[in-house]
C-alpha cells in the first residue's frame, strides 16, 4: 500500500510539474513525511529523520520532473532564455547554502518553516496585485539586477531548505514581471534544476556527518526505493498533462495554482 500511494502521488507530481511548475516538493514532502512517521516509531532512525528524508528524496525526484517538463515546455515555445539565466546560476549558489542549513536543522523546524512559508506565499498571491488577474495589455518587463542576484540566492536558500524546488517563488516573481501563467509556470521548471541538483548532491554528501544508519536503500538521506516509485508515477503524470500545456485559461490557471497551495498547507498543518 505504501508504494501504491507513492506511485499515485508521483503521478500527481508529474502533472503539477508540467502544468504548475511544482516539480514534486509540494506533493512529495508532505506525503513522504507523514508515511515515514506513521510506518516508523519515534525511536527509529528513519522516523527521527523523516523530514530530512522527505526533503532529500523530493529534490531527487524533482531533477527528473523538472528536466522532462523543461523539454516539454521548450518544444511548446514557452521558455524565455533571459528569465532563466543568470537567475538560475544565483539560485544554484543559494541552493548549496540552503541544503547545508537544512542538514543542521531538526525535522520539526523544517516542517514548521514549510508551513509558515506556504502561508506567506498564499497571502502574497491573494492580496498582491498582478497574480490572480492580469491585463492582456501588460508588456512583460525584464528582471532587475537585485531580483536576479539577491532574489536568486534567496530563492535557492529557501527552496532547498524546504525541498520545494523554488516554483512557489519564481512563479509569483515572473507573474509580477507581466508573464502569463503558462509561461511563468513553464520557466519554473528550468529554474528548479539548480535547486534540485545542488540540493540532492549536498544532502547525499552531508548525511555522512550524521550518526544515523538509515539502511541499504538509502544514499545519504535519499530513499532510493521511494525515488524509483515516485519517478515512475511521475512519468505517467507528465504524459497525461502534456496535451494541456497552454490550454488552461490564465485566470483559472492562477486560481488553481493558489488552490493547490492551500490544499498542501492544510495537509501539512494537520500532519
């Protein structure tokens, strides 16, 4: 049952990666955290490291999701290079810092940080002008230097610390630059790649400094079995979602995006 649920949610993560830029973090982290804590006692090393495992495995799954979704959106003509680079480079720098910081934080600290961050993001999307509704006459602007450098590093730190890929920050940022939801969510995938790669490698390397032996199916904090099942499910989800690229009305796209964040917040808070 454990792996059936993982496959189903992996499929959902593939769908959200293509349509909303969520490469897996907002789906995988709450699910895997709750399943690990339910199946292992508080005295078990896996149970004690549940949030670290959930975040590390999430970043690993997101490498696959974000890479495939980027290719799909590139073929659809939705990727705009100057919004991806050099912002992606600064995100990568911040990602290393965020992963190291997460290694020294407790599972509960990461969990509550995840909840607080989600809440702030939802309020920002609801009350800041330019996200839920946008005029067709708006001309997209380029990112400023501070948004690229300081903003990119901040996105990398926060995203990797929480294991969410960065889409929850890059989508609102690009939306406020005047991009429609289809392009903003498309760009979230290549911008998540620096977070996922840097985060995964750091979690694997830094886990050697802990006293826990999680078992033979772990590389660092990455659960290889969970990763394999989630990835297979995600491939199915990506295939199902691809025909819908660019076909969702902009206002509906934005509202569903916020609605998904609310559902994840409720699920994580109740956990």
